[in-house]
C-alpha cells in the first residue's frame, strides 16, 4: 500500500466515492430535482413574460446551481466522519490533500455534473437562444467544480457541528459570489453580442486557483475538526 | 538590556496591561470625536453640490475604512494564532470581529442615509455597497463559526482558517463586483492631491483617528472579558481583586 502513487490514490478515492453514491442514487436525484424545482419556481413568482424571463435566466440558473450544491455539501465528509472512515483516511500515510481532491472531484461528478447537463433543458424553458445555452453550460462546467471545492472548505470546518447546514451556507455563499458574477456575466455578454472570453477566462483562472489551494486548505480544516 | 518580547503574549500579563491601556485610547477617542464633530458641523463649509447631506461622510468614510482594515487585522491575528499557537492572538481576533462588523454595518447604514437624498434610493447595487455587504457577511460567518464550536481552541483554529480564506477572497470579490457594476463616486482623496476643502479633510481625519482609538479601546475591553471567560478556572484569575 505504501507504493500507491498519487494518481492511483486519486483513482481509488474517486472510485470508492462514486460507488457509494451509486448505491444511494436517491441522494443524487434529490439534488437534481431540487435544482429543477428552484428554477421552475421563478416564472411562477415573477410572471410568465418571456422577455423578462429570458433576461433573468442566467442569473436564476446560476443561483439555483449555487443553492443545489450547498444542499449536498453537508454529506461530503459527514458519512465518512460518522462511521470513522475519515479518521482512518487521515491516519493513512498518503497525502490528505490528494485524498480530499479525490473527494471533491467525485462530489462534483455526483452533484455538479448533473446540473451542467440539466441546465440547457431548463434554459429552453426560459427561451434562451442556443449560443447562450452553450455559454451557460460551459460556464457551469468550469464553475461548479469551484463551488464543490470552496464548499469542501466549509464542509470540513463545520464537520460534526449542530446546525451545520445553515452555517455552511453562511460561510461558503459569500465566497462563491465571484463565480456567480462571472458565470452569469458570460451569458449576458453573449446575449448582448460581446465577447465571452474575459468572463470565462476569469472563471477558469478561479478554477486553477482553487485547484491549487483548496485541497490543502480543506485538509488543514479537516485536521482542525478531527483533533 | 535584555527585553522579554513575549512577556505580554501571555493572557495573564496582558490582562493587566490591557486594563491600564484602555483609558489611553478611550479618552482620546471621545475628545477627538467631539473635535471632529465640531469641525464637521460648524467649521467645514457646505458642499457646493451635495448641500448639508454630505456631512455624513465624517462618520461614513472612517467606518468604511475601519471595517476593511479591521478584517485584515483580525485575519492577521487569527493567522498568528494558527501558526504560532498563541492563545492571545486568537482571543484578539475574536475580540476584533464584533467591532469590525459594527463598522461595516454603520458604513452601510450611513451610506443608505446619504444615498437617499443624493441618488434618490436607499440602496443601489453598486460595487462598493455590494462588497461592503459581503464583508459584513464574512464577519458574520467568522462570528457564527466561532460561536457554534464548543471547544474554544478548535473554534479559534477553524475561525482563523475561515478568516484567512476570506481575506484572500476579499480582493477577488471586490474586483468581480467592481467589473460587474460601478456607480459609486470615485475616491476623492488620492495620494496625488485632493479636491476637498481643508476643513472637511481635517474633520474626516480627526473622526477617523477617533474611530481607530474607539476600536482599540473597545477591543481591549472585550479581550479582557474573553481572557477572564477562558481562564476562569486558573489560579491567577481567582486571585484578581475584581473577582474576589
């Protein structure tokens, strides 16, 4: 086991988490249904005028994705924490940061990727044009991993606390604001005929930044929470 | 001469020092605030464009400046506590948070009062207002996380990590919101001269100084009660004459 390379470790963690997620498919579906429900509530709340809905669509979809990813963050570490697996993982001689990165990735596959795939269908409900839908999808594709990674820091900090869910949102949502701004900004840019590269590049830059720093920060947060 | 630089990093010695320091900050705060208000209301002329309503900047600007600086200072203390495991640094960070949140709130509130006559709206989704609001949420997050963890040492470390992540994020949030929308007037005071009347400047700097003094005094008082709370089982606390 000591000869496990970083890549092997990553694959092992991702495989295990995805397998666990597949055994409890209801959890994954709940998040997706929540996402669809939130998006569908907006036209009911603000009225069915298509002009307004088309303008609101990127913001609504992004905010709904943000809320849906908050919903699933509580489960990121809690199951492993409760049955003691997390403690064993921390005692393992492998890098905790890589392990955490694997968990972040599988969390994104389970809770972020379905939203990315579902978003264009919901965008059609808001009468979004095709090129806007593509930009929205690409923005979500780059942005939802950031939500999983920033969320993991919050999930690690609030591990095992009472009232963790609300607290988690209070900690993580302010940090996610730049992603929301650039993500819906890209869609608005393409709708008004501007270039989308600046907004998408900024999201990609945030993604790279998170990829480098958040696994390590989350590992530190786990160490604080577990001692 | 051999100076022990770390003498006052122990809560037991700092408790006494903080108590002695409080009047040196509290009294100047009150005096400077009175002077600043006098200059602001009676000496500074009426603004040509904004009339009398501009006078709210004498509290608005210092509150905004302090709300941002205090977050950085808080994150700095929190980082010290996390890295060197010094209890007092974490206590200072905890003591600073409510004052910072208060200044962020005052800044938003006075901004709204100023915005109504100037912009015709209590609130606009402008870059600085929005990032100040987010800053207030970051303070709330810090306080809430600290409050919800029972073990104070774990609370210190978890909140410290959050403060550090937050302070890295503050510039990113600021620029993202700035590019998103800008309506707020640009800075009047720049390092290369200013377009302000001299009395207005004086009033603002005096109230800024007063707010700094106030922040230090209140933080020292608060850190004293935090020390007492955390160290209530120790020998030296039970020997204090205000306890017995």
